[in-house]
């Protein structure tokens, strides 16, 4: 893992993984959309708006994927059985 420390920007990406993922995904998506839309006959402002929307979609994708990182772990079977309401007829 020492070779990762020598890569420029690797320490920053390790501290900010979501922002780094957003940047990398944005670059890839902008490259693809820019390549595919180059001959679509868009005006310059339309092309810029398309690329800006692409960057925002990439950020939204990273945000949605990050939901899994912050999700609570699933409860075990013993814990979940205590959370269910008991039957009042059985208590009497």
C-alpha cells in the first residue's frame, strides 16, 4: 500500500472519498456526453448547460451510492423480535 502514498492526490482522495468519486465520475460522464453530443447541433450555452447537468447528475449518483455507507446495520433476529408489539390477549 506504500505505492498508493506516492500517487499525487491519493492522500487527498482518501480524506475526501465522495468528492473524489464525484470528480472522477464527472470527468468520465462529461467525456462521454461531450463526445456523443458534439454533432447534435447544440448552441454553446445549451452544450454548457448539458455538461453542467451531467456534473450534477454525477454528484447525485455519488450521493445516492453513499446512502449505503451511512445506513444502519441490519438488526439480528433476537433484537428484531423484541421490537414487535406483543399480543394483549396473551399477556392476561
